[in-house]
């Protein structure tokens, strides 16, 4: 996939460059060739200056090997300026200016590809003062320019004779070979660095190779191939500029933006964690208050039972001392009411008393009756219409009656609270037996507001609640109790239509029950 991107970018660059070359050739056909050459080379020089300025202004903040490219572009810039000048204005009457044009052009290209090759090697770079680098990058090329002008015999094959001398062809081939070697090195290291940064550097060697081929094919006169070579050279400089720009401007900004995003996310998570911690602390405080209220309530209930004992004792005295049937009739009703209240108090005390789970054999029918009597006696039962569908199945299971009652009572209380805004609240409690599973079920159905998918996923987790004043522990404790009984809780809900909780509890197998009966008889 990455190779296809690179090939597509290369072909795209060649195609766009050719179209631009044709347009410029037709538009500037009647313009002086020296003017056209100077304009195209000035564009390259302008991009080179931009590359140097980016590197110069970011060198102290960002440590990177491509700083070498920024300073290596200075000798190239100097050679290109000399190339532009000698092409437009001959230096002396005694020497053909064409030779100097070729020498400065070859030196500029060799400097470019050598710098690109050095970057491709990823050699460790020494921390050097940028003013020293600037001095070296300007003094050496100026010295070479003066030496070439004053000592022309150094490059006799390039400065004299036809354009395409053997020395010139060798120099051009060296440029092509070094450019291809740079591509091979960059290709082997592209996976270790930013893809976008090195994609531009990877395309640059091929562009300069194509430009060199076009220059060799042209005869030096104003033609489409000559124009194409100069446009490709501009594209080459553009890719160097993009590589430096992305490295020192765009990429650091993107990294900073990503870091800021990570910090914002971390801060947000920290705030959520603090809020969650504060919420849990509030829940623990609320639990302590509820525990204290529970202890106080147990004391009040205990005192209430003492008063009930007094009332029942007084009724017994009345039964002994009176023979009137009307009085005895009312006394009997009082006794039944006292017994009923005493039974309700006993169940609540049984559920609130901290103790270990005690499993006892119990029939489904008895458990259903116990659940029904418990719900009817609770205060919230008066707020809604309750429908009981109790099974008459005489199957047996091992359970802790108090804990199962606590589970059902909690589910019913949640159902009533979910129907606060319902016009006609209806609570349905159903008990039954599934013969295939050999399990009994207790189903609590309401027609309240229902739950969303997200709420269904989190329901039952500790401290998760959808109520403003809830603790998120009620359903969690219900789950724990049901798990102790080796059962499960299933939830079905639809927003706006209601919720159904089904508690499944395993029953005793018939063989095990028969063995128990036989052992009891023996």
C-alpha cells in the first residue's frame, strides 16, 4: 500500500510537471531564453532560501539531522546564483560563459545529492553552533566560485569544448547514481520515522533523476525538454521544502496538538475519577446513616412488639371476664390484627438481622405465599395496582426465605419507583416452575419508564444507579444473594414500556427428594 502511494505521487508529479512545462513553453515561446531561465532558477533559489530560514529558526528548539539539509542548501544556492548570473551575463570575453554555466550547475546538483545521501545514512550529528555552520556553508562555496573564475584550468573539460563532454556526462551520471543510492537508503528507513515527512524525501531523488535525464536529452536550446527539466527541478526543491516544513512546523504542531489532547483526556478522566470517588464516599456515608436508622428502627420495632404483647394480654383478659358475643367478636378481630402485625414485624426483623445464609427445604407454593403476604403488607403496595399469579406447584428448593424475600422486596420497590410518572401503574408478580430446567422463577413486571441499552449493560454493578438519591447497591446485593442460591437474574426492558426482572432458582431433583423422604422414614 505504501509503495503504491509513492509510485502514484511520483507519476502524479511527473504528469503535473509536464503539463506545466507545456503551458509555460507555449506562453513564453517568444520571450528571451535568458529571462525564462533566470525566472525559473530564481523560483528554485526562493524555495532554497525558505528551506534555510525554516532550519535556521528552528535549530535551537528541534534537534534533527535534516538541519544539515538546511545548511547544505546554502552552497547550492550560491552555485545556482552564479549559474544564473553567468548564463545571463558572460564573465569575460576570453572565456565562453557556457562552460561556467555547466560547472556551477554540476556543482549545485552534486552538492544537492550528496547532502541528500548524507541525510539518508542517518549518521549521528554533532551539536554545532549554527553561526559556525553558517560560516562554513558560505565561505567554502564562495572560495570555490572564486577559484573556478580565477583558475579556469582546474575544470578544462567542462569550461571549454562542446557541452556534452565526457567529464560532463560522467558528472551527470554520478549525480544520478548518488540520487538512486539516497532513495535506497531512505526506503530502508522509512518505517522508523514519520511517513509523511519521509514520503517527500523519498520522492525527491527520483525527481532529480528525471530532471537530469531531461537535461541530458536536451541540446541546451529553448525546448519543451529544457523547460521540463527546469520545472522538475522546481518540483524537486518543493519536495525538499515540504519535508523540512512538515518536520519542523507541521509535525511538531501535530505532536503538540496530540499531547494537548492526551492531557485534556487525562484531566477529564482525573475529574471523573474524583467525582466517582466523591460519589462513593457519599454512598458510604449514606450507608452508615441507613445502618444507624436500621438499628434505631429495630429498637422501635422491638418496643412496638412489647406494646402489642400488652394489647394481646389485655384482649385475653377481656375474653375471660366478659361473655358478651359482640365484645368477644371485636376482641377476636383485635387478636388477629395483632398477630398479623407481629408476623410482619417478625419478617422484617428476620431480613434486617445480619447473619449467614441458612438454606432450608421449602416448597415453591409456600415461598410464593410468603412473598405475596410480604408485598401486600408493605407501604408502597398501596400506591400501585398489584397482580399476583402464584403457582400451586409443590416442588421443593433449598433457600434462605428471608434473603429471597429481601430480593423480591427490593425488585418490587425499584419497580414502584420506576412507575412514579406512569398514569396507571401496574405491578405484576408471578411465580412458576420450568420443568425442563427444573427451576422455579419469580418474575416482577412493571409498566414504568424502562431502561436504555447502556443502563441494561451496567445494571447490577456496584455503585451504579440511575436514581438521584440511589446508592447502586440494591441490585448488586440481590445479584450476590441469587448467586449464593446458584440462581440467575434476567432483565428485559424497553424504554417507555416497562421492565421485567426474572429470578431463577434451582429446585431439588426428584431423586434427591425421594432419598430424603426415605431417610426421614427410616
